[in-house]
């Protein structure tokens, strides 16, 4: 049997998008994960190496999102006779709120599906990506894996049944700043209020609806007015150093909106101009450095393709 190999890239993602807790997300071109996968005569999935994870990720195929989702896929297809060997390169920080586990799961599924001759559509791959996400953080939400898989902006309309809507992508530049502080996803979820005031819920619904509308109409002013969260951000932001100061500076210097990426600690801001985005993110990094907090910064347009073959 002739061996076949493939190398793919899967993008990082921004989940929630300020007001869209657990239902909105978008993909970015940078950072992301790279995966090399090769067919094998020996059935099963084996991880040969992982780079860029500082030794934190398990090489056990059942315990790693990149392989566990592929194992589930092969079982579903009745192709447990197939063998894959893979090498994962993490080119994004883990536990950052950038969908690190989602990118790995999507990379594995996309690569395996390509090598198998594309038996499933991206929509059909989504539940397997959600399984990988559940393994990593305890919740099988799609607000990271859906945009990582489809690219662009996605709306999770419902989970039962699973319904994902691709939204239009206006020309936007996203600046990301990852402060080197620890905000575990599970902990960030636990501090969220279990009850919400009706007036806050009404405000949030209006912002979500307005945000979706602004993507269809490319109305940047409306988009900026809707990137507000009165429910989750006020609580989660206390876990992120200098959040309020960073937000104020960004909004005063060209940002359409500023918020927490996923559960944090990464923060993101959206701009019409790449020059504004670069200037703001550089100054925010300096602001944190002056407080003794190191950080990584990234600047990217919205990724409209999802995973790609390299």
C-alpha cells in the first residue's frame, strides 16, 4: 500500500464576539496549528510528535483532541482498519482563549477527511470536532470549532438539532493580545452568573441582533455600537490585567469594539484600518509590559476559508 501524506493549517478563533456568548465566533489567519498526517499500514491513530506545547499535551491518542476526534470519525465511517500517523505543531498559545484545542481537532479531522477522499462535508465533520472540544475543556460548544472549520463568522443557531449559520464577512482587521496570565476555561465559566436580569437580557438580544445585521449590511458604525456585553464581560474582565484601561485606549484610538476572546485571557479588537490596529495593539503590549505583564500580539484579517492544505 502506497503511503499518502498531507500537511494542513487550522486557524485560531475568537468565540463569543463580545455579546454572542456561546453562539458567535470568527476565525483569524494568525495564529493557528499545523498538522502533518500520513497513512499507515498499521490500523489506528498514532501521534509521533507535538512541538510548541512545552510538553503539556498528551501523546496518548485517546486523550488528545487532534487524534481522539479522528478515532471517532474512523469509527463512524467503519474505517477502523485505516492507520494514521501525525505530527502536530502548535503555533498558538494554549489556554489563551483562542480556540487552541478547536484548531487541533479541526486540523486532524480535515486532514483525515482529505486522505480518505472527502467522505464527509464540513458540516458533517462538525460534531466530531465538538467531541474533541468536549475532551479538552468539558464542554462541546461549537463557537470555536465552527468558525475554525468553516472560516468567517458563524452563528450557532441551536444545538438540538445542531444548526450553524455562516454570516457575511465585511473587511475587518482583528488585533489580538494574549497576556501571559492563567485563566482556565472551566474557572472562567464558573464565575458567570446563573441568573440574568430581564433588562440585561433584552439589551444583549438587541446587541446580538444588531451585530448580525451589521455583518449583512457592512454597517461599521452599527457593528461598533453592538459590540457590547452587559452579562459576561463585566465579570470575566476582572480576571484580565488592565482590561478596562486597554479597552478605553483601544476605543479612543480607532477600535470598533474591544472584548475578551473566548474565556480569555486574550483580548481582541476590530478595526477598519490595519494601521490603527497595529498602532493600538503595539501600545497595548507596551502598557502591559510597563505593569510587568508579558504578552503575545497578532494582527490578522478575518479568515474566510477555515483549514487549508499547505
